[in-house]
C-alpha cells in the first residue's frame, strides 16, 4: 500500500493561510474600532477602503482554501453605507 504522493508545489502552506487569517482578524478589529469612533468623512473613507481590502483578503483566502481542499470562508459582512 502506497502513502500519499508528494505535496503540490504550487499549493500554499498552512502558514500562508494562517497569516492571511491573522491579517483579516486584525483588519476586522481595526474596522470595529473605527466604526465606533466619531463620524467623519475621513472615517467613512477609511472604512470604505478597509471594506475593499477585507473583501480582497476573503477572496484570496477562499481561492487558497479551494485549491488546498480546506473549507472556504463565507463573507457575511455587509459593506458600510455610501457617503451622503
């Protein structure tokens, strides 16, 4: 009986997805803190940019996990409202 074959050289290692998970958690923490701060145009612009970055991180993680066969993350967070 043969063991599993060699790992896919193009597949990301667990440290890659773990690093992106950490980055996503840090970004979400910063967004949460910023959402509680006093409303301003600068705050709203920063939140919009952070939402874009968050969406890209979630997409990257989903693509990486899809390739490695691990469960994919579902993005259930809604983006901030558009500026007035």
